[in-house]
């Protein structure tokens, strides 16, 4: 991290459990695709400790934790910032760093079709729509 670039990505650790849970509580359920209901803190801990992603990072701006991002085992990128820090400049820098730290041939981003701002963000960075997925739950 330099003065010019105060954004850094630090691997998630056990000390981040409460921060990640609070960040999850901030997310708008209308544009969420990763869960239907808010998990309990105990369920959240179990999920984090299961190491569900290839790489999962806390996003720091200076010394402040402002979000998280990950790259999945299927090369899917997700970026979640605290509402007050959700700016294009920070998101641009996070995407650049996560790609730099995780060189792949391709990257995916799974986005709820209702999340127009995030769709536009990824389109602005060269991502192309490749599919809409539907599910049936019993």
C-alpha cells in the first residue's frame, strides 16, 4: 500500500468474522444471489471456516476495513463494499488488484439482473453477458 494507492487486499482471517457478518447484513436482499435469508452468526462462522473460495480478501482503505472480495474456484469475482465506501474509484482499484493477484485466462461475475449498477460496472471493464440462469426449487 502506498500513499497514492490506499486500497489493499488482505486475506480473510478469523479476526474478520464479525466484520464479514456485519458487511453481509448491509447487503440489499433484492439484488443478492448468494443467499435467500440472513444466516445466524454461527452459520456464518461455519461458512467462512469452510474456505469456500479460492481466495477471499478483506478490502482495506488506509487502515479501515471497507469491504471484501473473492475469486471463487470457478474464477468468479465478487466485490462487496460498505455502502459509504461504494465508489467507482475504489471498486475499479479492487477489481484491478484482485485480477493482478489471481491471474486467470478468464473471469466471471454472477450478478442479479436487478443490480443494474453492478452490471454496468462489469460491462465497463469488458465483461460480456454469457447467460441467464434459472432454477427450480422444491
